C-alpha cells in the first residue's frame, strides 16, 4: 500500500504540471477568457505507458467559465489587447507557466521509470500488516483428499452430492482421478447419464463412492453397454436395478458382458429366461471373480457320497462348526486325503487350531489351498522333510 500511495502522489504531481502547461499554452495564444481545468482522478492503476498517455489526453479538459465562449467585448469586435483584460493573478500565472518545460511523452516516460520498485524489506504499518490475508498453501502431496476440498470445486460438489471421499481415496488412483476432472465438463454428463439409466438422486453419492472410475469412462461407450443390455431384452427397471446393485457393471465392455452371460448359461445349463432371472437377482455375478463361482459349481455337481464323507470328517473329527463351513465352502472341493494328512500332521505338532478366537488360528483355506512347502514352513512351522517322514508313518 505504501508503494501504491507513492505512485498516486507521483501521478498527482504529473497532473498538476500538465494542467499548468496546458493553461499556459491557452494564455499564450491570446485568449482573454478566464480558463479552468477539470481533472478526473483515475479509477484503476494504468497498465502501460501508452494507456497512460491516452488517459492523460482524455482526462485533461479545458473549459471556460459559463458557456466557454469569448466575452461580449470580443464578440463586439473589441481590439483591446488581451493582456490588458487579464487579471493580475492570471498574468502572474502566465509568467510562471512560461518557465515550465513542455510536458511531452518523453518526460512522462522518464518520470514513470523513476518510480522505485517494491521491496520485500519495505516497512509497513501495523494497520497494513493486519490487513494482509495469506492464502493456505496447496500441498504438493497428501494422503487424503480432505486437504484439497477447499481448493477444488469438483471435490466440494461431489461431497455435497454425498460422495464419501474417505472411502474413495482408499481405491487405487481414484483420488488422483478426481483431482484431474472438471465437474461441469467431465462429471455432469455422467451424472445425467446415470439418472437417465434409472439411478435415483439419493443413490448417486453412494454409487460414485463405490465406483468413481465411471467418471473417466467415455459417454458413448457407456451408452453402447446399456444398449447391449436392452438388446438382450432387459427392461429399463431391470437395468436400473442391476446398475444400482452392481456399480461396476457398466465398466465391463460389451464383449465381457456377453461372455459372462454365456458362462452362466452354459455352465449351469440354464435357459435364456432363467439366466436373465439369475443375473437380475444377483447382478454382482456379472462383475465378480469367476473362480469362487466355479468352485461352487463343482460343489453343486459333486457326488453326494463324497460331500457327505468330507462333511463328516470336517465337522465330527476336526470339530469345524456349520457356520465356518459355510464361510469356506471351497474346502469341499479338496480331496479328503489331503485334508486328513495335513490335519493329522498339525495334530502331531500340537498346532491344529481352527478357532478364530484363539491364537495361532489356521483357516480352512490355508489348510487346503497352500502348496506343501508353504504349508510346512508358514503353517506347520516345520520342514517339508519332516512332513514327508510323518506321512510314511500313517
């Protein structure tokens, strides 16, 4: 503010000098009228020298007292000397004005360059200091999107929409994605598309929380996937239900969606109508991993005798409760001999602990899915040679 004040003071001096010069020129031309000068203060800092000169020419205006016309004596053709009709003060002003140098563009340029630059060490008053508001610095790196919400209109609008950024930032590269998007340019069209598909307004926030990646998808590609579902005779309400229950559904290309539908139809031996009913009721079957589905299909197609023998050993010999068997159904796809060998070895070592509430807990998945080497070193805490020797004693 101190520098600005000095600049204004400098301009005022220049205006006064220009005023005196213009008046002296008028007086030297012989006009016997009384002249005044109107000066209009600038409303903004001038950006350049050319603008300053233009502003100078526009803001210095000379006008005569009253109607700015010559006095009556001049109109009547009086030949009296102009100098004799001027008041004494005007004669003195003329004398002083004749001594002033011409205020041309070069002088203005020179005066303008004389203004000292601002310095970081310049002293300011306490009143000026308390008026300085320092904006918080935007962090170059952060582990949370919370640090960017106040600086990003996109994030602020997503929060207002109901998006949980604390959950979004846990997803791989989702936070970086949101910081690169513009709400009006990139996000609004996706929101309108989801509403047109049938996602309710109060579901948009939770939907984007689970699947923020859809905001980077091409709108035309999304419309093509919806058109594919319609071509398979899925109704609008059914598509809305599937998209809402399985937010990642529209990230799948038409080819992947077609392969998933064909998988369930062929593996389960279902008709087209029953396949549609299945994925409408459980749409996440189309977006989830197929390995657990394949394992469950093996269970469903296994012989009852084998399932009964495996269940009897797990429940009655190993003491696994029913609710734990439902959590690890893939154990029924393992060979019963493999289960017996490993359980017996753990029992021999005193490490057969299958209760998750107890220390050294061993899950059924670890019991049957790990290779022998890994099972021995990480689960049994023994060598593969010890395990092989023990098997020979059975």
